[in-house]
C-alpha cells in the first residue's frame, strides 16, 4: 500500500480517531448514491453520503496478487435509497462501488479502500446483502479474437461501425399488448422485413421499466401485429401504452452483414475457414468442386 497522506497518518497516530466508512454506488444508468455508517451526513466529491440507510460493510479481503478482492455490503431496503423494485429490475447489476475510510471531522482526510462492482445481490427480511468484487475480477474475462465463421463483433460497436441510430435500424413504438412480461405486440410495424428485429434489442423509454434493455429472441407477425419475444422476461412491469425502441438484430453471418447492413468490409468473422472435418470430406459430398472461391 502507498504511504498515507501526512495529515491522515497524524490523525491515526493521535490515538483518538474519528473514523467512519463511506460508499459511493454508481449505476450503469449514471444514477449515484452515497452512504456512510456515521450518524451524520457527510459531503465530498460533490455527493452527500447519507447515514440513515443502515448500510454497513463486512471485512474486506485483499491480496497483492491477481486474485479478486472481495467484500460484502449489507443495508436496509428503503423507498428513499435502494428500492426493492430497482433491484428486481436489475438496475444495480454491475454497479460501480467505491469505498473510503474517512475522518468525519475533516472529510478531506480520507483514503480509498475499495473499488469494484456489485456481484450477486440477496434480499431477505426487508434488507439486502450485496457481494462486492474488486477490479481484478475483470481479468477473469476472456479477451482476443476467435477464428470462427460468425462475426465476433457486437452490432453497433467500434469494430462493427454500423450506426444503430439510423432510422433504418431503429424504430420507436408503443406497446399494444403484453403477455407474460416476455411477449410484446406492436401496431404499425408491418413494413419491416420478417425477422428484422430478431437478435436485436428492446429499450424501454417510458413507464416503470424506463432505461432497461432486453435481448430479442423472436420477431414475427401475429394477427396483424408485430410480435417481439424476449429471451427472458423483462424485470419490470411493462404495460400497454409504454414507449419502447426496437433495434435491428444480426445473426453474425457474412451474408447478413453484406445484404442487411451493407457492412461486409467490417465483417469480423472468417466465413471461408474450413470446417473441422474438411480433410475427411469425400469429393462427392463437397458443395463445390470447381476449385474456386466459395463465393
């Protein structure tokens, strides 16, 4: 650990300390919350850290290697702080957490103890218990490219470069019918090709689920309505009359990239890579025998 600031070290060496902990939680939608285990509110970095949430922290496990730092935070569910409906909707999934040890008589004297993200959240008896995972958890994620036929890019990212804000690939509409929080039907979207939104995304822009997103599994016409089926039920109460935005989907094939998105130059797959059993294929089974390109 780096040396502590002189003023903070002097406070620790005094033998009589006025210390507390403070947490900042920043959700992926940009909403921030501040909490402290002190009995009065603290303010620094432009945020007020509230004392009346019942939030407390367990022991922090830290190491000097690449293993993940772990801790947990426990607090009470409150309509003015962390709401159960927001946890159910997944608004706190992956939220960034920062924790300080603070001298509550002079908040300029503080040290950063932990920075990471919220993992699993458990609820019981009007309280929640959140697993906090350190920044080294990011090192557990695989990176790099895989040699495979499908495209390895995410539709709309820097590698893909397709502009999903284009009117050709997004449309706003009003929910006409809802079934089991997973099937949504819309009027007036018959002008899009079949399966146009399949493997795409649904963003909620009004109602209780505002700012939530979900992946689209099936897109089809049903009794004159456009029927969108999600992979998983939406984790909020989306009702008829709510506004949503639908984004076109991509099945990662070269032909789709070329025809649907006119983006073959940025295709991030390897469509001509031989299949695993290519050496054992009998000539009579080969799809083409002219010795030329597959296209």
